[in-house]
C-alpha cells in the first residue's frame, strides 16, 4: 500500500471544473482515516472533457478516474484504496484493459507534452526524474558547440509552432551569426488566439521544459538574457513559471557559470502582457517589452539582427522551446521520423467547440482533420452533422467538412486558405452560422488592430459593417464582391501578420459557404438559425404540454402561461437566446 | 480599433483624489532608473488601486521621468488597464471562439439584463463590473466566465445569474 500514489489534475480547466475541492477532500479523508498513500498534484493530461481527473497508481497498475466530484472521490477511496478494488464505473483509462476513452490516447505521440499530466509542475525533481535538464547537462559536459546544436535543430526539421512555420534552426543560425556582446532569447507566450490553450497547458504542466529549451537556445545563439512574455490572463501559468525559474536558479541551471561552466551566464525574467492580441507578433512583442504601445515594426531588420533593445534577438513560441530538450536528447533523426516531408515532428492542438472530447492532443504532422475530429475528438455531440473546423484563430480560416481528408501540415492547410496557426482547432456543426463566425472574427481583429496601417484599421471596420448588415438581414447585392475587394486590399497593404491574415476567416467562408451568404442577403434567412434578427422562437400549440420549463428558464421572463396550458413568447421581450428551445423536452419551441 | 478605447475612457475619467499616495512609493523605488518599466509600473499601480487614478499618472510621471502622453498612450492601448474605478467583483465573460459557438452571447445578455448595466459598465453599488474578454483558455468548458479568479464553466444564462445572486447574498450577509 505504501507505494500507492493519488494524483489530482490541477490545471486551469481542472480547477474550473472543481479539482481543487476534490484535492482538498482527498486530503481531508486521508487524514481523518489515516490512509497510507502519497497524494500529489499534476497538470492537464489533455482530457479536458473528463475533468476533474484523479489518477491512482498502485502495484497493480495505473487507473485514471474522470468527472470526479467530492462524493465520487469518497466512493473511489473506499473501494480502490481501502479495499483495493478499482471502481470501474468512473474509470476512463487504465493501462490494464480497454476503456472507451483509450482511443483518445492511442493515436497521440507526446513530445512537447511528454511531461504534462505526468509530473508535479511545481517540483523540479519530478522534471529531472523524467530526464529533464539532462539534454542541457550533456551539452555542457560534452562541450557541444553552438554550431552543433544549431545543426541538430536544423536537421530535426522543427518549424515555429506559433504559426509562422519558419525553420527554428534557421532562426537560431541568423541570431548566432550576428555579432554582439548583448543578445536576447525571448519566449512568446502571448497566446492570444481565442480558442487556443496549448501554451497555457504547457506552461502550467511542464514549465521547466520551456526553460530548458530557452537555455539551450541561449547557448546556441550566444545570449545572456531571456524574457518570457506571458499573458496576464494566465495567472496559474505565471505562478508556475515563477516557481520554475526560482528552482532552476537554485539548482544552477540559470544564473552565472551555469552547471559549473565558466562564463556561461543566462537568466530569464517574466514580462506580463497587458492584453493586446497584436503583441503575439514578434516586433510588436518587442515594442511591448520595451514599454511601448505594442505596434509592429517594419521588417527588415529582423529581430535576429536588431530586436529587443536593438540587439540580436531570437524569438520562439512556447511549444517550439518545449520540443528542444527532447530533440537534443533523442536526436534529430528520431524527431524527424514523425510527420511529413516538409512538416516534421508533432503538433499540439487544442480541440474545442462542437465536439465530444474537447481537450489537448498531440499528433504527428500529417494526420487528417477527420481523424482528429472523429478518432481523437469522438465526433460531434447530439448527432448533429459536422460542418467545418476553424484552424488558426482570427488569422486562419474555416475548412469545410468535405475537405476533412486534408492532412494537417503547413503546406496542405495553407492550400485551403486557412493556416496552421498556433493550433487552436474549433469544431463547428450544422448549428453554427458561417457568416456569424466571419463577423465574430472580424469584430475581434477590428478591435485588436493597433491602428498603424490604414487598411487594417479602417478596412476591417468597413468589412465588419458589411457583415453586420448581412447578419441583420440588411445585406445588399454586391456585398460579397465588396468584402472580397476589401479583403485583398487589407492583405496587401498591412505591415504585420494581423492585418495580412485578418480577412482569412471571411475569404474562406465565402469560398466554401457562399450559399449561406447568399441566403442571408437574398432570402434574408439564416440557414443555421443563429443570426438573431433573422429568427423568431414560437410555441407550438399542439405539442406544448404546459410543463413551464421554458418559462422558468427564460432569463428575461418573456414566456408566460399557466401550468398545463399552452405557453406564449412575447416577441418584444424575447432576446432570442435559444434557452427555451434547448430546454423543451417536447420539441414545442419552433424556430423560424 | 484601439482608438475606441480612448474615447470611452476619457469621458468618465474621474478627478477624485486617491486615498493613499504612499502605495506608489514602493513602485517608484523598485523601478526607478530601470528601462522598459512602463507596463509593469502601470500594472502594479492598477494592482494597488484597482485602476490607474489620474493623480497616480502625474506622480509617476514626475518621479520616474516617464512622459505623461506616453503613459496615457500605453494605458489606453492595452485592454488590461482601467482609468476608472471598478466594482469589487469583475465578471469576465469569455467571448473566445469556442465560447462564441457555444452561445456566450446569452451569458452576457442575461447578465446585462440581471445587473441592469451594459457590457463594460459597473453597477451603482460598485459591486460588479461586467466585461467581455477574448479568451480565458478554458475552451473545453465553454461557455465560461471568471469572477475574481474563480472560473465557472458550461454555463447557461440562468446559471450565470444564479452565481451573481449568490455573490450578492454573501456580500449582504457580510455587511450585516
């Protein structure tokens, strides 16, 4: 019994689902009943749809319990820990036999996420026990030169995981070639794409792998100072990074004469972002670290020549750095075994939207969208039909279901008009209106445009105005043409990635869902019944049983009616939220 | 467009004196003479007062040698900074992609209705401020809102209103 371990998943989404309370409950029961096991915490294993998760490892094997609450955990502790009898009812995964959720793990290859959900992210010893910092130690003890490191990273074929897809080794080479006594290594953790949470999970789950990647980059490019630019909206990630940096300093991985190597000095500081999407763009990020408005600068000069404080700077994304220690430890060949000819290795995706198994997955490049949605994601809930996936956030586009055989690698995704982006993958079903989605993204990019380039500043506003008109039933002939014209002008005349890609959601939805635009403009109808001005909710006199569920759930009290009598919706009060439609058990609310 | 942020904030810029100027001392001491301090200085000022008071701008500008117009430019550029006092509880309703397709709009609608304030405003009793945010990163629990670092997932409008009512109840018990 002494070897039994109970591990609670305490990532942001786990905590939001109630994992904190479960952890406290376990601790209380453990103390009250004087049970003998080791209680520890970890972060996200990626199975967000089953949160909160509790893992029990004992002599017989590994058991992962899902959707746990304070009552269920008492049950589990009684049967599993006290009576040594795993409780199959709540089990979602075990290494001993098949469970329905086994598929979720099967087609994954975990490299960047290798430690997420496996270790306590606040304990450096646990990172070390899984081979952490051994890549760095090896580089220092074997005296591996910066040229050799860069060659290895180049050979691995690793490309920037933040969305650009530029060869990481190439970036390092440029920064390394620029002579300067002062150089910087920057980690871009300003994960601003709505719908993406890969970097948050990585920082929360395995902060040391990012630090180790940055330290190795510092050796390769010859930098002595590092900066992590992290969103302020990620308080837990910031806290764990802080702990990780402190522990790394104490253990001699950061500071002066690192690991006893004379003259190898490198330290990392955290800069908190202040809420501006454009700061994910590298030159805007640099401006922000320097304390200015986060406005992009013209390139060239590239950061590798003149970046932070006008010194050569290497900027990579969180996931890119997390891959580095693995590559140095296992070799470039091992890494490039995965993936396609031009897109090597694995990619982490954040699965969300209308999907059964939302969460974090890491798959080899070149897997098809269909496999991600159905094999890993478990398909679409409520038996609705799969309509599209949105890849790449506000800079990306929607790939329709009929192209779901598209392989996920940089070139194939770009060919559809979307982009790989940082890995947010939002699934949409028949109840999602594509015009509304285009409007949503344009609203986002318009608000986030820094205002420097005229076409991005005003063009996105004009596009949004047209889209709002269309979704409100005021669309006119020629609107689609105007949208396309503006889109190409914005793409051509913007300085940074934000403007160059902002029209992508509109262009891809026009390309693949033109009929939906036409239905809004010509027939003033929203085929997916989303656009509020184009729909009304009414009660069906024949099927309404007068159960009062709709009236009780209406947030604005627009529904009236006595028990067991037909109800009535006051159209003047109704905000068309659709709650009555979803709550009615008798299909008595009609949408027209 | 970020210009919109300025317009909205300028009109309700309060000129009231701040209660405790000494909170700025440690910030001034910590950052004096360093470079790239603008954003952390403003962040810590906001952490101390809940917003950045006009008076704080003036004091910091004088003591740290930062230009007032640069400070104002930065404070209005980033979404995080507030130039007016906020409610005790800030309700951040997520409007990221995943939340949007899962009907985040109804959460905001229900809350504006229940609190009788518009998005971005503060209630008369200064208990709640309602904000829409881009993404809280809990996409698989969509739709999500966050109140004082506590996250509530898989919400409906009704449930969101219930959470608010519970907080209100707790607050009134507190004051008795």
